[in-house]
């Protein structure tokens, strides 16, 4: 891969991290809203922790984007820790979303 293509790949990756951060912030707001509106305390606590996990995802994404922008072309770290942290947090949030869906289904009966 030539040098200009490597720079463009880093730019695309940085933009993808930025989009992930924006999506995580939007979902964090929705989880926070749901936590305040929930009548069942265990689910409200789980939703609050999901919100915190998404804020961690946002911080990881912003930091990863900064690393890709600030280093010389071709001198980027591989970001395995950031990717791993994001994957674990998103999996945890998915479990909380499933719990929230079950709570909603039970309350609707």
C-alpha cells in the first residue's frame, strides 16, 4: 500500500470511530431516559450502567480517532485494547437492552 492510500485508510477509520462515538452517545441518552422512566429498580440500575458503558465506548472511540489523526502516516498503534473494550461494552449493553425488552414485554401483559 502506498503512503497516500495509508493516510486515506487512517482517515476512513478515524471517521468510523467518530460515527461509533456519536451512536454510543445517542444510545447512552436513550438508556438514561429509560432508566429514569423505569419503575422496576433492578432494570433501572442496569440501564444506568449501560449508559456508563456507552460513555466509556465514546471516550475510547474519541481517543482512538485522536491517535489516528495525531501520528505520522503509517505510525499508528493497532488499537487492540480499544477494540476489545468497545466489543465488551457493546456486548454488555446488548444484554441490558434485552433485559429492558423483557421488562417491557412483561409489564405490557
